């Protein structure tokens, strides 16, 4: 499996969603999921971050352009994991994630599929 670092960022809106309901279950390395939210009236490129059925927040607006484009064309080979948790920080800075693109194909040209 090939992995390529794409981004890392704090989860935007963590204060307003369901992070507090599952905070004790979240640990460094926990896998998360990305979902487009095309009907978001505040951000046309909104991408939600989920842990199971819990909505944790969003990819920050200044980071979501490439994620939106990739998800829009059906690319889903993201490995998004919690990189840092600090319950002493203010809520918008409590959770940082890291995202890698992954490919299970052995592509000799170095392209991710």
C-alpha cells in the first residue's frame, strides 16, 4: 500500500457538533470518515468529518478545496486519523487530524489510484 501525506488541520466547528458525545472514545490514531455536504449554505465545498455516526465537524474552509474535488469525482482512498487530542485546549483546537492518500495498487509510475 502506498501512502502520501495530504494535509493536517484542526477540525472546524468541533464546538457545535457531536464531538463531546464520543470524546472519551477518540484516541490518537482513530480512523475517521469524510462526507461531502453539498447543500451547505455557508460553504459550497463543505466536507464533514465523522467518527462512526457522530458528526465531529468540518475540514476547515481554507483546506477543503482539494478534498471536495476528489470526493466529487468519487475518490475515497483517504486515511484520515486523529493526530493530536488536547482536552485542555479551547474546543476548536482540541482535535487535529492527519490525512493521507492511499493506494493498494502497485503503480510503477508512482501515481496514486
